[in-house]
C-alpha cells in the first residue's frame, strides 16, 4: 500500500533508546530503513484515513 506512514522505535545493541524514525512507503508500497545498527526495534503502522482493517 503506497503512502502508508511507519514509525521505527527501539533500543540499539548498547541499550540506548533510538530516535524514532518516521517514513512512508513508496509508490510500490515498499520502504526501507538504512544504517540501522543491531538492536531491538518496533515498526508501527499509522492506518491511513478511510482504510478499513480486517
């Protein structure tokens, strides 16, 4: 789904909280985060207006 916003949060391998990164999927519905160090991350989707979940 193109244009969906995702927020990446988490903790790096040293236990430091990472600054949240917000990105939107491209026209093909893809997104990627670069330069992530090893750690534990959560990816949260913001549901677009008018989109119905099942």
